[in-house]
C-alpha cells in the first residue's frame, strides 16, 4: 500500500496531475509514468 502513495505523490508532484486522476490509473500505467519521469529527471541532471 505504501508504494501507491509514493507513485501518486511522485507523478502528481512532477506533472501536477490531480491525485484522483493518478489513483484511477492502473498500477502498470502509474509505474510507466514513474519510469518516464525518472528518465526525464536523469537526462536533465546529466546535462548539468
């Protein structure tokens, strides 16, 4: 259960999406977004 809170917080923080919209996603979709956000952050950090 704790991981869903981390996923929702991570996605909502980075994309400013509504909590309920993120909660409506399947775990698989949330996980895909978490990986994509992490990839974006990695690219940004590598370019510094």
